[in-house]
C-alpha cells in the first residue's frame, strides 16, 4: 500500500531560515527551517516500509507542503491511506481544514488521525469532524500497520476509534509498547528539509548552523504535575530503549554528519546506569556531535553530570517552574527549592555550557510577591537562559479536570480549546497584571544578570550573535517586554461566553 504521513504544524513554532543567515552555497532543493523535526512521522515511516508499504512524508512547515499541495498530491497519486499527525489543540483547526480539502478531492481515501491531541480527544474529533474516518489512540508503531492490514475490518484493530452505522465505536485500548528496541531508526533523509537549531518563537535566533536533529531515547514520565498531559498519554509509565540501541542510532547520526542532537525525552535523567552507558559509548566511539536534554532537578542521575560533560552534553534544561515552595506544591512538582539550586549549581560546576530554566507564572493562588520571588530566585541561580510563560490548561491534565470540577470548564463544549489560567480562573491574577509583573521581573532579572555576571552574559550574547544581525539580537532582548501575537489565541470557556464575560468574576475566594 501507499501511505501519506502528514505532520500538521503550529505555524508559531517554525519559520524559514532567512536567506541572509544561510551560508550554504549548494542548491540541492532542500529548504532550511527553524524548528524541530517531525520525529513522529519520521519514526513511523521506516516501520511501515518494514511492513512492505510505500511512504511519502509531508511537513507543513514547507512552503510546497501546505494543505493545497497535500490535497493535490493525494488526487494525483491516490494513496491507499492518509495519516495526519496532530500534536496539540493549536493545530486542530488546520487539521480539519486539511481533512476537508482531502475529502473534496479524493473522498474515497480513508483518513486516520494520530498524535497526542488525537489520543486525548478521539471520540470528540470524530463527532466534530466528518472528514476524518478514524483516530489511532496511543503509539502508532504497531497500531498503524495493524490498521493497514485490516482496512476492511477496523473492529479488529486495538486502539482504533472509528465509525460504524453512524455510531462512533471505540475498540479496546492497545497496550503500551514494551520493547522500544524492536523498531528501525527514524527516517531523517526523505523530507527535503534541513532543520535548524533555533528559537522559532522569537525573532530569528539561530543557536547553531550545524546539522541538527532530535532523538527520543525514552517515553513517558512517572510524575503528575498538574499542567502536564504526559502521564495521561503514557499511563504514568516510563519506558526506555537500551543503551546499545541508543548508541546505534547515535553512531548512524554521527556518520550522517549530524553535529547537534536534542533528546526529546520527557525525563532523560531517570536511570543512572543507562546514562553512564550511553555517555561512555559516546566517548569510546569518539562521536563528534554535541547534545542536550531535559530532566528534573530531583533526578537520581544528577551525579552523572561529570560524564555527561565528557560526552559532549552542552545543554541541560530543568523544569524549575517557580521560586516559592508554596507554588511548587500547588503545581504538584514534588521538588524543593534546595534541589533546584543544587542541580543547577552542579550542572555549571561540571561544565555544562548552557543550563536553561523553565518557569511558569500565574498559577492558581500565586500572588504578585510570589511571581517576583520567582524572578529573584532565577536571578540567584546560575542559569544561562530562562523562560517565563503563563500557566495554561490543556485537556488531559490534572488542572483541566480541576477546572471541570470547579465549574470553570464545560468539557463537552470546551474540549478543543486551551486556556491561559489568568484569563479564566478567578484565583489567578488578571492577565494584564501578570504581563506587567513579568516585564518588571525580566527587568530585574536582566539587571542582576548584566551587573552580577557580566562575563557569562557577554559570552551568551556572543553565542546568540554568531548567526544573528545586531538588529535581530536587540529585538530578541526586547521581546520579553512585548506581547507576543500568536496565530491562534487562547479561548474562553463556553460558560464565560454565554454570560458575556471577558474575564472571570474575581471575588474573595478561598484558595486551597
């Protein structure tokens, strides 16, 4: 069979590399895009080929792979199945638009949808979008080949949600894949796109022009932070590939010329022995790439930082989230400020080049002083970079369920939306005040950084300035003091819309 695999992008998270930053001289038909590669469809493509299917991949970040181009290709090539990958609620409108175009031009071709958003909302998507024929719930490496082998008998495919006689049918869930070593390595060559390590949300901030890709060595997270849907998707389990299998892929990437790799694991720092084996393998094989990853500050493998540094780990991101224990506890982080300080200090002490801190502000019950305390805490830490984003609620997270229980969200009508907590929760500071506090906090943080750590600040600016115009560097530094405009703004709950409210009714509330 011939299968189209289509990754539908959120256009806010990718952009073409400006021509003035492209120093390559070859015209090989490939474009350069600032953004992460579509690792999901890159992973599925060789799996399907192993089963004897022909595969063509599309990534809508490409100017010639927009909805109209995919629809035209479907009409001309008549694939047997079209699979759409959708990561989050922000891309759902684009998925619906693409599915409509595809059905208009080739109504007989079945369309299956997968990905995190699809997994969370399978039955609701089919009720809402008649152009999508079925949804694959969970991981696709076993589900999609099973579906292709049973197009005439969808009821036999575990994990499939489909239509029968006008009714939506949900088959039994498919078990989580136990052996992640059984699959071939992702296909990173078929798409005519070179992905650039960058900060695509901001002005063109290219971190490196080295050949770049992402890689996943484990899946899931056993923790239950209130803002995260990963435990729901992974059923609270953490599974990992063996160090030998990981090193085999790393060797392949090294031989293909990749010199920058980002591990997209939700939590890389969980297994001390595996980290040691991977790092020793990188060292012994003399692999030449630099790499980065994410982890929790309370991870047992923090003591592996020395060997990670020797193995060319140059970037480490921690989910700090807040600078007060009260807010950390409200977010159910199960970590302490002391653990944060220890992990960041150890990372810098052992020579990790860039340590990043993720923070959220406007949590339920968080005061103005709490927000400013987070900025002051960040200023004390030896972080090289940091990001402060407003807390959002997405379906599948504990916070979403809390908002249902509190009557803020109507799940039946709001399932396809996402919310900034400051827009909908009366126990959260108003958005306008949060924005002012964030600007004030960034000013404090930048001042502390500039006068307290001038040399490291200079080196960091040099890092960003290597591939940026001075005007763009200034825009990047100024961006925290401007409101970002997204292509799809956060919504309001149906209840607020019915009442004609543009912000929640804030009275004296009891915060628990």
